C-alpha cells in the first residue's frame, strides 16, 4: 500500500517537473507574455533563486532539495 502511494507521488512529481520544463521552454521561445497564465514561469524561477540566495543555510538546503528532485533518475 505504501509503495503504491509512493509510486503515485513519484509519478505526479515527474509529471510536474516535465510540465515545468515545458513551460520554461515555451516561455523562452514564444515570450512570457504570449503563453497565457503560465507566462510568468521564468520570472517565478528567478524570484525563487533570488529568495534562496538570500536565505543562507535554509536557501542552501532548498537548493539541495531541488537538485535532488532533478537528479533522481
């Protein structure tokens, strides 16, 4: 039961990361204003990185978690 839930959560996380990558590429190719409600993805990522950089140790831990999510495969 737990392994099935873990598999579903892993699959949903993978789908989310794929969609995030897709929205970043589309926003960079077409322009952030032409993508609709997901147009501010690049701006949100820049804000996230800026916030993590100002966070000190908590920011470093956050960056570690993000890198772990992207390198799980």
